[in-house]
C-alpha cells in the first residue's frame, strides 16, 4: 500500500513541480476563469502538503486548514464554490479531530481517511495527466500528411449520425446556455373590476380627470395594469374617452366624446 | 537518402500545401537552392527506382508527394481517402434544439444556442435533416422548422417519441408548457378578454 | 518493396488518417490479413533502414504514415505546418479520469477532480476527444462519457492498453469501493470497470 508514502516522494518532473503561489488569473466577480497553477481545491491542498513536506497519511488538519483558508484568501478564491466547499470540509475535520477519541474502547475511525483517499486518487489522476501531456507532446512532433489534393468527384456518401452524437450536442447546448430560458409566470392579482368602478365613480363626479388620479397613493404594477385594462375596456364599450391634449402630456379621461368647441 | 532529402521528404509530406523550391530552402539555413534541387532529384529517383507507391510531382504550385495514379482505382474502391461526412458541432447542436422543440423558429433556436444560425439552418435543410413545417402566428410570421423522416432514419428511430425524453436530459430543453393559470392571472385575463 | 507494400503505402498516404489492417485488406481481393501485416512490416523496415523522413506508426487501432519528430522544428520554422495546441491541465485531468473510468458520468469526474467540469467537458467534446457513450441507469439517467479514437491519435497511442498501468504509477489507484476488489489490485479494478 502506498498510502503511507509521503507526498514529496513523487517524482518532481518539470510538469509536476510545485507552482509558485502567485501568477494565476482570477476574473472579477468571483468567477474563476482559468487558474494557471491550480486546477482545483485538491490541487491546492496537495501543493500545501508538498510545501510543508507533510506525510499525506498523517495530515495536521488544524494547521493545513488554516493555511488553506489563508491561501484561498490570498488567491482571491474565497468566492469560488469548489474551494469554499473544501475549506468548510477542512474546518469540519479540524473540529472532529478535537473530539475525544474512544470512550468505549471501540476502534477509532480516523475522520481524515476519506480526505486521504481523495487526495491519493487525485494525485494519481494528476500523474496520469502529466504522462498524457508528455505523450501528446511527443505525438505533436510528428505530422500527418498535411496536404490533401481535392478528392475526385465522388457521389455523396450517406451521412453518419448517431443518437449519442445528438445527445452530446444536447449536452453541449445546455452547457452553453448562460441564462435559463424558462420563465415562470407568476400570477399577480389584477383587479380590473375595482379599477373600472374607480374610473366610473370619478366620471360621475367630474367631466374629465387625469388618468393617474384613478390610482391610489402608491400604485403597484398590478394597479397600473388593472387601470390600463379597465380604461381600454371602458373606451371600447364607449363608456369613456381617452385623449392626449398634446404630445407628452398626461392622458385625460372624459365622460363625453371630445368635440371641437362650437 | 541524404539528410537534406530526408528533411525535404518530411516537410513535403507534412506541408499543408504544395511548396516551391525557393520556399524549401528556408528549411535548412545551410542549404543552397542547388542543394535543395539536388536533394529533390534524389528523392524523386528514390521513389521511382526503389518501388514506392508514391511519387514526387512538381505542379504549378510547387512540389508535392502524391500516391501513384496506378493505385487510385483500388484506393477509391476501398474508400480510404474519403471520410464519412459528419455533422459539425454547430449543426448537431442546432439539430438537437430543433428535435426537442419542434416546430421552432429561428429566433428561439438562436436564443437557446446564443449564436446566429442562418447558415447552419440552410445546410441542415440542404442535407434533408430539417424542413420548414409552417409559420408562427407571432410577429412577422417567422418560419418554423422541424425534423424530417431522414433524420429519424439516420438515428435509427421509428418516430420522435423514441428520442430520449427531454426532461431526462435537462429542464432547459423542455418544450415550454402552458402553466395552469388561476382566475387572477394576468395572462388568463388578457387571453379571455381578446 | 513488393507490390502489396507499394499499394499499402499509396493507400496510407491517401487516407491521411490511421487505417486498421482489417480495412487495408479490402484494397486487394487476393491479399490475406497476414499478407497485409507482412507488407506493413516491409514498409516499416524500408522507412527505418533506408533513411526516410517519414515512418510507419501504429496509432488508434490502425496504421498511419507520420513525419519523424526530428524534423518538426524545421517544418514549423518554415511555416509549413503547426503543432497541435497543448491541452490545459483541466482538460488533461478530465481526460485522465475518463480514460481510466469510462464510461463515466459527470458527477464522478467532478467528485474525483473536486471541481465543476461542465465547461471542460464541452470543450473536450468540441475537440472530438470524448463523446457520450451511453446513459447511466442511476438517478436522472446522466450521460456517460468515453474517449474517442481521436484521443488515442492525439496521444500517439494505438489503444487504451498503452496508457500506463496502475502499478506503473507511483500512487496506486484507490478503488472507490473497498469491497469491490481484492487488495491493491487497481489494474483489475480498472479493467473490470471498463
């Protein structure tokens, strides 16, 4: 079992070498666009362990938790959800480590075991990634045939398309949607009858009034829409007339059809 | 073959276009144009006398290595030199939106994909994967698109119901459903009043 | 070179992609798979011993003629071709998880990497390095991803078995479920999971 091996035992190739803590780009607004040096919280954690030459099987959680928090603060990562999640996990572990170990003689289960497992797993993925980077680098030194003369006239081949190709496209499309396109229509109470009554009672008192007199003191959007619908409905039935004396002036609501002065 | 001939072979092979001798000189700072011409001759002779399936050809655009015409028929028969035409990612994504939202207009497709799609829609129509299925009642009465029987045939589906259900994939591609509306609902009021 | 080797050279040249031996057999109705393999060996040896700028490489389950690495710098300097851009660390890590765990869903990838991965998955799909290979039976029936032949081509591997085996790595792969496998046999786990 290699679980006991110190992290520092890893071969330190050029790709593997610990990145400096500076030099990474974090966009404003807490969105991590590209982190040049760290590809995630596990990566940052491994970096800290390596810096301190800590045995991965026996992590001093309290110290590492503090360093992790300091690091994400320094890197401006304290907005990034993935890093915050790791930070809270470490703080939780720190508390668990302080609990009294065994009261009834049962075997103590190390609360760090899961973290160690994930770190080792991730470390291996990183090692494979480095191997793959080197393989791709070697491959990129060989070119395939660069120039293909235009093919002779051939009848068009049947297209190929399979369901998973389409599903991939759905997946990509959805990933590309920045804002959800679904709108939920929230029912707002419109009181058109109330607005109609208000308009009618105002017209009983007066020949004409300015439209917003029919609104209360602090009208809501619903009040406004209710009045609008009421006015439209009343004028459609010929029970009132809406006119605008001049451009940009407030609308007037009248009892009688406006006639040119005799 | 001498080292320069090897370099020229590798370069002509990898070059994305036919290359003139004057340009090939830039490959090796120590080589003259005459050196390059001599190495090209060596390469040509090697191909010709050593029994190769390829040859060095000089055309207007420059030098290139081509497979010998004698083998053209066999290669064409085996269809090794043609790739199965595949749909581009943009075409697939547009097709995906249409498959799940049809009938659907261009504006909605572009809204979902976030990019203009007119060229893609045309190619999908040319390939017979989508067709105009009607016009929307909306402003400007835009064309509505849907998938064709050929689309189902290529996917090996008997009908559209066999597509994986959209809600299993993601909520974002669900067809918009009319929500149940209460009596107080503005939309309901407006609709009823029309 | 014998006539079959010449034909194969011409065909591999024209195809400009890895071609499987099984596909190459169709070039000549009189040739067997063994004949083709023997002729390919002859072609490879000819390239190696006769000092050619190109070589025969086994790649992505097939054979392809590629230029030799020694000439890459000169070819790039002369601007005849450009090398593939490097993959980002996030792309490499995601590819590593997918290569060893395929078919694998997004949740598992994110669990191992500790970060959200949807943008990376999208780019990898767009570059044709991974594809959706199925759907999990689990909750929400998430999509499962696998690597493509292009992934092998990019890394210069002839198949997935060429990836380093777990025991060759300094850290042994930890099976996610301890009871699933015997002690420490990560390779068995990976194989069983495929």
